[in-house]
């Protein structure tokens, strides 16, 4: 039996085994070569799809990690600011929340996550509308 293999990723490989002799149906070498070429094309396409999805998954993991770190650091920085009036503190906190939403939207837009961008913009609008109605 002859075999051929195409490396898909460092941990996944695709192997196809073809019999050396034609089956009782009399498959000739041209058909075998066409089948080998078709399998080769399929494995190349599969490799491209897997590579693309893994890259996207990796990017998402980095984005989530960055957001988590930012979520921890920002509240610590906010607590450093002191205000004499309670109203000033509330206004500052509101503006920080809206700014956070806009920054998340910007980051989502940069990584072509349009639904996440839309959600963050809508959240910023909602926060602003609530603040306006409160007065």
C-alpha cells in the first residue's frame, strides 16, 4: 500500500491510504492520481481552515486576557482620585464607565468584532441616557 500525508498543524495530520493494486473494478492509474490530487486539495483546504480558526481563537484569547487585566487595573486607578463633593464623584464614575464602553468598542472594532463593538456602543449610550434622565 502506498500512503501520503499532509501536515495540518503541529498536532494534527491527515493521512490517506490508497491500495497499490486496482480493485476488482479495474481502477486505473489516472483515476488513482485524480483521487490522490483530490485528497491533497481537500487536505490543503482543511489545513487552511484549521489554521485560520486557530489564529482567530488565539487572538480572542489575547483580547480576553487584555480586557481582564484592564478590568482589574482601571478600578485601582479610579480609587486614587478624591473628590470633595459627592456629585463630582458620581459624575466622574459615570464618565469613566462611558469611557470604558467606548474603549472596548474601539478595541473590538480594531479586531473586526462588529457585534461586540455595537454592544459596547449601545451600553455607552444606555449609560448616558440613564444619567441624563436622572437630572
